[in-house]
C-alpha cells in the first residue's frame, strides 16, 4: 500500500505553511520532530479539513432560516429528520437530546468516507487512528450518559448482573462485551473504507479514467452504509445505557400495579358477596 500512496498536494501545502510552527510548539513540550517539513500526517490534515468544512457550511446554512425552505434548508431538515427518526425509534422520545452527538459523529464519518472519492484527497476513515478516535468518543459518551441518567453506583451495579451470586462471572463478561464495542466499531469502519480505497487505487493504476468510475459510484453507497451502521450501533449503545434502569423500574411498577389490581378485585369480590346473598334471600 505504501508503494501506491503518493503525497497529497494539500498535505504538502499544509506542512509547508504550518509544519515548522507546529514542530516548534511540540518542541516546547519536549516532543522532537525529526522532519518539520512533514510534521502533520495526511489523515490529520484531512480530519481538520472535514471538521472546518462542516462547521463553516452548516454554520452558514443554519443562519438563514425561512418559512418556505429553499433547497439547502430542505436538505438540512432532511438530514436532521433522519437522525431524529433513528434516535426516536431506538431510544424513544428522550432520544432527541442526543442529536448533537449522534449528528456530529454521523456527518463527520459520512463526509470523511466521501472525501476519498475526490481526486487529490483521501478518506481519513481509511486510517485506523481516526476510526479508533470516533469509536472511543462513542464509548466514553454512552457510559457518561448512562452514569448521568442512573447514577454512578446504579450504572456500575448493572455490570454485576441480576443475581449477586453470579457477579464474579458476569463482571468479566460485561467488561469484555463493552470493551469489544469500540474495537468492532473502529475495525469495521476502517477495514471497509481502507479496502474500498485500495481497490479504487489499484484499478485506477491499471486502467485509469473509465474503469474506476463504477467502483467510485459504489463507494458513495458504501460511505452512507458505513456511516449509518456506525450511527445505528451508537444509538443502540446509548439506549442500553440510559434505558436499562427505566425498564427495570417499569417492570417493578407493573408488578406493583398487578398486585394492587388483584387486591382491588378481591375487595370488590368481597363487597359483592353480601349483595348476592341479600338478593338470594
């Protein structure tokens, strides 16, 4: 793969402008940069490019809101509606408060996946460092929301399982289950985008221009699919973290409600017995 890679012009320009100042700042904290001319890796430049583009474009588009939406506003409303529908279906009515996080991660991954289709750029999600960062962000976020919703002790108590005697068995299983989530999220996204980029580069090196076009068109679908899967799993993890205690309480409420209803039925039956006896007399 290294033989197929070539330096990107935008990365070279960024390092030419900011490489030496960044290397000097790193030197102040004791980090020595061997080559200041190539201080910033290509995927970091792409990540910064995606982040700045999203902030600028969405910020400008969000300023102009009209009662009769134009094309850009309609697209933005469609995107927001898509994320809200996913959160509502998986988490419920309370899911809308997680929209900023889920929307940011979803749009960042989608645009990062698409960036590699443009000549002269690369998909930052084709690097494992970027996908690990996205997965760890979701990992920390859903644990934080679970502790915030249920309390630290109640949230951690769920790792012990429903039966205290099985806690020594359940705790390792739960820890492995939770720590495997960022691993699966990062590797799934990285492997698909990396393989897609390699395939396009190899085919373009054999027969350029025409033959890579069908694969580039397919990559548009792959970019959406991988972003959708990442968002879907993130919503499921958040739902499990914040809704576990609510379901537990609803179960107890149902049991108490059933007992109360049964008690009321018995009282009603006892009240009706004298009336039946009076009628029979």
